[in-house]
């Protein structure tokens, strides 16, 4: 069975600031479970107006101890891969993320979009679809999927909170700069 999560959010900030904040929000004191971000690839095509990045996020394994009693799940860290395509002309950002750790047992995918809000171009619309499917673990796989759904919801809420706080900090820093 596949469990999925869909989220929509409006950032009341211009897309350029939101995109910049996305790329720099981790690692952060606000999210201690993201240990580091490794940039594997970064290409800019000025003719097409695209900025492509492939990054790995190395994170603490936050699975509960009960689930970590399963040997395959008892990893110290987990790795997620993120690919991003920024259209430098429109400012729209498309993101695809997937799990690297446990990929032979589970498939976690997220697809996200940041784009100017249709009613107010000074705001940014965010839409995300995430899914998780666990294979080959029987009933325990279903338990993991249900945990994963709650984990995805909590992760999205935490990520949105961090983004909003980072945006608030950046805006207040800009206001403090004398003209």
C-alpha cells in the first residue's frame, strides 16, 4: 500500500527570497536532525535559464527504538537525495526528493513546486506531494507506512515553520540595514 501526503502553503514573501531560503535553510539550529547537505552537482544553463542542483541530505535516524530493533532499520544516519530545477527567468522552483537509505525496503518520494502566487506575485505558492511505500516487510511494512505518514506530516509542518522563521529573520535583518 502507498501512503501519501499533499500540502499547499502560501509564503507572504517574493519567490526569490523563498527560493534562496530553501537552498540555505539546512543545516540549522532550528533543525538538529539535518546533519549536513552535500552538493553533488550544480549546473547553470544561462541560455535555457535553468539552475540544476543535486544534493544529499544526511540526517539523524529518527525512527523509534522499537522499529530500530529491525536490523535493516538500525542505521545511525539516513540519506535523502534532492534534485532541483530553478527556472531563472520565472523564478519557479521544481524539486524531486527521494530516500537513498532503505531504498530496497521502502520508496519515499516528494515532489514540490514553488511559484509566484496567482493572485499576488509578491507572495509564493508552495505545493508538495509526498508518498511512501514499504515493500517486503508484511504487516510490519504497514506499521512503517503509517508511522511514515505521520512522520511526513510532521516533517512538512516543521519544514514550513523553519522556512517561515528563516524568512522572518531575513526580513528583519534587511529592515535593520541603514540606507
